[in-house]
C-alpha cells in the first residue's frame, strides 16, 4: 500500500468505511512529516496501559546506535536506534531480506533518519518500530520506509 493509500485508509476509517486487508488499528492516518510528539504521547499511553495494539508511526531523529544484523525466524534484520527527543530513543527494525537497500549497515551513528512503520509495545524493554519496508502482510496493511540523510530505503 502506498503512503497515499495508507493515508486514504485513515480518512476512510474516520468516515466509517472498512478498508479490505487493512486492520482497523492500521487505518489511522499518519502525516507526511514525522511527529515525535505524537509518538512520545503514544508511548506514554502504552506504558500506562491505556493503549494497546500495534500503531502506525512516523518518527525522525539522529541515529544514536547501530547493531549488528541478526537472523531470526523471519530472516535477516538490521537494528538501529533513533533519538526521538525527551531522552527517548527507539529501536528501528529493518527486514534486510525485504528492503531494497545497500548491504548492511546502510546507516551510521550520527545520521539523520526518518522512519515510517509499525510501533509495537510488548513491555518497556521490548518495543520498537518494525515493518519499515515495502509490502504488506496479513496482520499489517501499511508499507513503511526508512530515509537516511535523504536516501530512502524501502
């Protein structure tokens, strides 16, 4: 689903329409610009227990750390952390098997990153943003991307 389609899904959801293949929680519209304040408020709501389920997010900030890639049951993944402000950094998960990008690492500490993806919150120690690539799935109907210093990888 393109960003336009994802945005339209949000508009249609607000209008009461059901968008086939897109979970209701993924039908929230996210804007074309990052919104770290919205992300931080959402993170706080998860921590307090007043919000549940995965949510679409658009964050940006300086990369504060890059980890080695790991092979999981769903393939190779690259990990890095973005400072979203207020002393909070968030883990970004990139599915290296699905992304059209140079060999890992294509991001370095100090780079500026702009990320659209799915925010998951299992606990304070297990949270992050994944689904940062093109394509959709049975449980997530919105494409994501990572832009590093203006270079977009999807």
